[in-house]
C-alpha cells in the first residue's frame, strides 16, 4: 500500500486546525486528519487509485460538564464541590428509631396529638404542651447522659449519622476530591482530597459510608479494599511532600475481608500504611466519627492525636463477634460491649484516645451542622498546637503516644485513680504441677508449725487464698468434665429450672427434686469417664486437707483467745480476792474433801464458783459464743469406769453414727425436702415483715412437722429400741462401778445418805 505520510491533504476544510487536534499514528502512516472532522463523519470513504480508506465511528454520548450551571448556594466553595460524586440527596432520609428511644417517641407522639387536638378544637392546651415538652427534654437528657456501651454502638451505626463527606462539606471552604491508587482502581469506600479550613490547606482522608441502600452498596458499606488503603497511602506521600497536615476520619466496621481482597494483599496494604504513617513529618490528626473496627480503622489512624465523637466506638472486634467467640451466641453482645471497653470515655481513660468531641442530645444525626462545627473547632485547636512542632518533634510525639498505651512497670506502686479501672488479679493454675508445688510447700509449713511453735503457722489469709484458688480450679474442672461427658446442656437447663423454683413465688416440687437427684447420680456415675477425673480428684483431696487445716487453725486461735479472756477475767482484782479468801477459809478448816466442809463454807464455795462461771459465760457471750454446760472433772469412779469401758464407747459411737445417717436419709426424701424449702420461703418472708405473728406460727408449725417426721422415721427404723438397750447397759455399768468403789454394801443410815448425795452429784448423759 502506498504511503500518504507526506501528503498535505486536509479534509472538510479544516486546514486551520491546531496541531494538537490531529490524529498522529506511526502504525498506519496517516497524518493530518483532524479529530473534529472524524467526530462529524459517521461513515467516510476516501478513494484513490492506489489507496482506499474506510472509517466508521459510533455516535457517542455528549460529554457532560463536571459541574452544573447553578451551583448549590448552601455549599461553600462554589462549583469545585461538585467535582465529587457526593451530592445532596434528593429525598430526605427516613427517621430511624432505636429500641431504647421508643419511650421518647411515645412522648413525642403525645405532643403531636395534643397540638393536633388544639388546632382542631380551638382550645388552649399551652400548659399541657409545655409540660410534655419539658418532660420530653428531661427524658432525652436522662437517656443520653446514661447510655450503656451497646446503646452507644447502636448510635454509632445509626443509618442517618452524618458521614465523612457530610462533615467535610460543612467544615471546609473548598474541597477537591482526589481519586485512584494509580494501580487501576478507585475504591469509593475511602475518599481523599485537599480542602481548606479558614484558609489553611489540609489533606483529608476518610472512610465513607452510604446514606441509603444504593450508596451503601456503591461504597461497600464503608469497608475498604487494598486499593482504598493504597490510595490513602499515595495521598499521605503527597501531603508529606507538599507539607499539608493530614486529617483522617474513621468510620468503618473493618477492612473488606473477601477472597479477592486477600489475594490483592489486604494485610500488606494495612501494614504498609501503619509503617508509613509513623514516618511522616507532617501533623496527623485522626477523628473517629462512627465506629472504628480493627485494622481497617487503624490503617488510617496512626496519628499524633486521636479524637472521638462522644458516641463513637473503637474496637478490635465488634461486640457481636466477641460474644459469638466467648459466649457462643451473639445475644451476649451487650455484655461483650461492656467488657471490651470500646466507648470514648473508656478509651480516654486507657490513653488510647486523646479527647472527646461533644455531640448534641440525640446523637450527631440530631444536629449534623453543630457536630461538624465542633469537629472544626477541634481541628483548629490541635493543628495550632502541632504547628509549633518541627518534623522530628512530631515523629517523637507520635511515637510517644503509642509507647504510653498499656505501660506497666514492675515493682512500682500504682496510683489509686488508675488502679480502680484495673482488673483484679486472678491466679489461674493451668499447670497442675505448679499447683501441687504450692500445696506441698504450704503443707510443710503447717507440719513445721505443729512440731515447733505456732509462730511459723501460716496465716488464715494464706489458707483462705489457697482454698479459693482450689475452689476456682475445681469449678473449672467440673465444667470441663460436664462438657466431656455431654451433660453440660442438661446441667445448664436444670440450673435455670432450679433458680426459678427457688424464688419466693415457686416452691420446690418433688418431681423437680427427684430429677435433680437423678441428674446428680448420673453425673457422679459418668464423672469417672471424664479425662480430667484424676486431676479433679486430687484437687478435691487438696481442698479437703486445707479445709481441715483451716478449721484446726481457727479452733486453735479460738481456744487461745478464750483462754486469754478467761485468764483476764480470773485475774480481775475482785474475783481474785474472793477466790483467795475462799482458799484461805478452806485451808483453815482442815477438811480433806468437799463433804467434810461446814455447810456455810460449802455455800460460800458454791457461790464463788457460780460467780466465776458467770464471768466465763460473759466472756463467751462477748465473743459471740454461748455456754451450754460446764464439764465436770471425772473424779467419780463410776464415771472413770464408764470412760474406760471401750465396748460401751464403741457401741455409743456406732449408735450415734446410725442415727446421723438415718436423719440424713430422711432429710433427703422429697417430702421433707419440700417442707424444708417451704420453711426457707416462710423464713425469708418473716424476715421482710417482722412483727407478724402468723408468719412465726407457720414457721413453728413447719419445724414441728419436720421434727415429728424425723422422729417417726427413727422409731420405725428400730433405733429407739437400740438406744433404750444401750441406756440400760450404761446404767448397769455405773451401778457396778459404784458398788466396787464402795467395797461393800453399807447398812448405816449415814452411809446411805452419803451414797444418795453421791448419786445426786452424778451427771446423767442424754442420748438424742
């Protein structure tokens, strides 16, 4: 084909067109064809003897100018604001009422109804309207000043909450949006641009959510892809090069976690942003305007200062995700939100956030313009502070902000104001060998204290701490065992049913008691098959040993305290004088036994003895104890013979054990259990309403019925007969011992009297 590269051909009389309007191509060798001419020609054919050129162009849509002829007068900056795809909504957003706001809606509806009635009837309802309005304002104030964490989460996610671009158009004089990551894509979930506030230029970067369903789909619900973070990174380099301060707005549930994003390097893009932001020498200010989720928020949040709107939240995992992980259900989201401490106030206390920007009552969506002005004030104040710092100072300031988060210096005392918010230390023994080591150490300490002196004896606090540790470990072991044997769900359901039945309105039904006993037996039977049975058994043995050690320690301490108090009571001058005087009189009488003393002196001795016992009883009462009886010294031969009779002692202990077991068996029956539960309910009611005689009569009647049932069960079991036989044996043994002590049967009246007096002094044991 012949070339026409040197031809001066001009089509359509366009010889006057500029050089930039011509199509230049080295592939087809055609020059000098003006674009305007090609645009007009739909089908053109050029014929020569050695050349034929045919072209066909599609008629394209006329290009629209990026801004309209009449810009929005409400937006500062004129036509430049329309270079953004973000435009005012044609329709107003539908009002959305959160669950906790329903009482406010009812009040508002009442106000509307009263006004409507006033207009229809012509009556004056001014006072009623003013009262309702005041009530509404007070309710609104009370509600929004005592919000729970999950309620703040719901406000941060409110569909009508102002977005990043809403705030930008409210606070900037001019704003030019910049697009693209120069790698082939422009992520609409992250918006970047240059804007001015009071004549100062800033680089604005922020997450952009939609204001309706269509926009949310287009903006991917504010969840950026790697392209968005690379676009933000490009703008950060641009701002650092030109010295523009950076202001980032955080409002995202998190980075978009789909397969494509992971393939494109989502994690690498976030990490690259984190590293770069720590090296920028321009001021960076981050503002959380909604919810800040995980690394998706942190990718544009490494700043010199991070501010949060009052109802904004910042978290590593959403409350729903946390609840699904820890509690296995998203219904526990309110509790998770409280434990995560994700609100602005909590994060300021933890030094994660540096300040709170106030919101109007009702949330930022109640007055977006006012909220934007508060953001503008915060930006100006902080940027004036950063303007006094050099680039190196800004880097050090940014590094120090993140260094001080979660700082803990071992060995230093913690301020009480900071200690209040700290979680109490919990000792968790994941290694049973470590626990066994502590137990052995404490056992050695207890044995050493018994062998030597009581100075080295472990304190009750140490024993209590170890017992609490063991109880916590045993609870965990039981839970693990219940899961392993497959009874966790049944135990949980039974626990809920039991808690309902234990309330005052419900009594324990015999069927429920039987179900509990059956489940308990089944659990104990299957517990042996649990993989942690041996560990649980060893910890139970440890707990039993330490409980005994604690009881012995408390008994020893109580005995020491009682002896000390007794000694103090006896050492009182008035008591000591009386005792010494009686001793002197007894010594001067020359009697060798109590019976030989004169009657007057006997009365004095008994009176003094009664006074000493009264003093001891007073000491015990002051310690919260009660004196039931004074134990006599067994100087009587009959008592010594009875104590030495091992056969009788063994029979007595065996009978007592049988009676105890029988009583425990009777108490476990459904009938007695239901009566005991009813007694508990009546006792609780009586404590709430003191002075009501009917309640106390019911309690006495129930106690009498329970005692009667137990007595009937004991009589039917034959234990009553055994008790009577044993009493006869004991009486015979005493008579025999008394005769042996006398040597022979005396027939004198004096001896009979002395024998009777001896019998009167003997204490007859009672067997219940």
